């Protein structure tokens, strides 16, 4: 007998609590194999194709494209096992996980939230198909047609339907949430852990709010509006409108502009930059350097044959050499323990601008790679970033960041430290400028270098020594030979 298994949005790692459905890869009625991708979602860090650990027939999808789901919310249900007609489901049928004809087959595709072999039973809900009564059989005859068109609203979690069951004998439709929400009883219509935490940290009772989302769902905007209203000065605070009152915004500059939600990659960048400014007492120093010899060295390397060496790779190699001499800048501050954590490895992040916004992929163990290896890894991560295929692991764990903003045609900048790192090196454009070379005025290739650093991890002397060593290597690449 077939079993209906529910596959929930897994924990995608790195503290992510929700994801937006970008594109469904399967339809209701499709046969899926174990580990076949069923949906493409966008997190705050990357686009991810989510594979299903079950093989069988898709019986329902939860959520339309463009909606956000929290981790743990249902994604799809899959009927696993031989159907009543005895027809096999193909490779994804009885061989699928949880099939009745044999032991459960392991999923070879790992996401945080389910494993590769025998997943705990609590990870999914198993609903055996019960024998239908004559009346239910007639109803079930029309179910496939309705299932193809009806969807459970993505904004309503299954926990709400389970927490408020309908009275015995009452008909229940897919997506129903029971009685209308009131401020005194029933479950609170909230699915986002962020919304709950925001309300809890500010002492806001969610039962006093009326949600503006589907089915009365309480959104983050509802909580923020309530907090702004409660924080308004007493003399200017107006009476709180009743739930059915329509509030018309007063015409003005704030109401006339176009509102763009800060979510996805843009929202993650905003949160990280804001946290960096709040927590890190940063300072910036900069220096001009003659990059003529560095450009000549790169041209000579590429003329010798073999894979081309990028300028970014040479700058990265210079960074790792400088960090070996000034390890204070390859560190992080543990504010709770009041300790500086100094790293033995260099996981080098580099800022990359894509159509989806600014991302900072991380080159693992950059200190152990040569210029050719760094070039290849930069190219791989850049292409993945442009295609939106960077994984959360590609975007986290950096210990130092290199920011080449010269590609935008600017000379200088004061970078914001990529929290929780302690420093970032910025590189401007390399352009011909008048320069005193060997006692005479000449036209040289000049670049401005800037270093923004966390003043808690070191003083200006260390930061200046690091930046001066980088500049010396740019002006005289042979200096690097001492560290090779």
C-alpha cells in the first residue's frame, strides 16, 4: 500500500531560517526519483536547488513561486510505494525511501536537515492511506483534478491547521486554517521565526495584531508598524485604529516614493553592513603605489605560456604574504568572551558585483594556493556568483576580504569591514599618472590602496605596516620571493 510522505523545507545551513520559492521543477502527478531536485529556492545568500529524499508520485505542492517559506514548512507530499493498480512507479517507486517492498533507500544528497541514510522518523510525517468509504471514494475520484489546481497557501503553516482542528464531522478543505483568528484564543497566525523573535524582543503581544498577509497572516511589516506606533511621542500618537479601519497614508515625501523590500541577497547585505557599522570601531588608512612593475611581471608570466594569471590573483598572493607578517589582521573578535580569535589559515573573501547584488565568495586556504590556483578559483566562484549558484558554504567563513573596486573606474574608497572579519583591503583602478621614479618625473601606472581595519585587534602601527608591505610588493614584486 502506498504511503504519503511529506517533505519539508530543510535547514539550508549557516543560520538561514527561510527561503523564497523561485521556480518549481515538478508538477503534481509527476514521478520523481530519490534526490531529484524538485524546487529552486533563493535564500539570503544563494540560489539552491532542493532535492527530495523520497521517490514516488508528487501528490501536492505547498506554496506558489515568489512566496517565502520558513525552514520546516511543507514543500511537497510524495506517494511512495506501488499504486492500487499494481503498476510500478519506476525507479522512484518501490525503491524509493520508505517503500513497503524493501528497506528504505538512503538519500545521497546532503542538506542540513536530513541525512544520507536512515533519517529519524521525526524528520517527516508518514500518513498511511486508509481504506476509503463509498462516499469518500466518490470524493477521491475528483481529487486529482482539484489537486492540480488548488494549492495550500504558502503563508499558512501546517502547524496552524494541526493546532486548531475542526469539529468532528465538519468538512475540512485543503489550506483551511479553522476559525478566524481572534486576539483571545486560537493559534497566532505567524510562520516566520524572525517575526516571532522581533515581537518577543520588543515585548509585543502578537495576539493584539491583525495580519495583513493571506488568511490574516502576521508579517514582519505588521510588527514593525506596531512598534513604530508604540514608539511615537505621546503628544503625536493617535488612537490605534480598529482592525477593520482602513488607514490612508498622508501624502508626503515618504508616501510618494517606490518601496522596494529589503530581502534576499540585498537584505542580507544590508543587515551585515549595518551590523558591521554598529559593532566594529573601524579606521581606514591608504597609500598610493607604483604598480608598473607588477603589471610587467604579470605580462611576463602570461607570455611564458600556460593558464593566464589574473591581476586579482597576484593581489591575493600579496595579501596572504602580508597577513603572514601581520597575523593580527587575520582575526575576529569574540565579543561575548572578550577575546580576539586569530586564525592560522587565510580564507580570502573577494567582493563581486552580480545582477543579484554584491556577494563575497570565499577562497578556502588561499595562503596555500599559488597564483595559478588562485586565478582558477576566482574564476570558478565569479561564474557561480553570476549564475546565482553559489552555495552558503561558498559565501561564509572568510577571515579577510579583498575588494577590487577599481573595476568601477574609481580611485579610492573606505570599505566597510565584512563582519565578523577584522580587515578589508581595497584596490582602486590602475591608471597612468605623473610619478617621481628614480629621481625623475615619469608617467607610471599608479594605484591607490586602502585598508579598513578593526581598531580592537591592532593599532595604527600594525595596520600601517601591513599596508606598507602590500605597497612594497606591488611596487617591487620581487619582494614576494622572500616568502616563497
